[in-house]
C-alpha cells in the first residue's frame, strides 16, 4: 500500500512541476515602472476612500431588530 501511495505522490509532483509557468523578466525602463506605480496608486487611492466610507457607517445592532419585532407583537 505504501508503494502505491509513493508512486501516486511522485506522479502528482511531476504533473505540478510540468504546470509551473516561468515568469518573463520585466523589460520596462525605470520611468515606465514609476509611471505604472503612480497610476496604480491613483486607482487604489480612490478605492481606499470608498472602503473607508463603508467602514465608517454605524452598524445596526441586534437589539434594534428584536425591539422592533417585540413592538409589533405587543401592539
């Protein structure tokens, strides 16, 4: 049984090694890299403001929903 598991593991490792994609080197100039960084910062800054707006909103507590349903049953 152990031999079978070892063979299966070896096959899986070989398949995984065959699927590895080697990345290509970055051939951009220093100026192009800096421009791309600035562009991505501008995009992420806008998305960051949106996230802060959502995070600053107060969250509804469970007590508010339970009191609302209790008021309906009492009335």
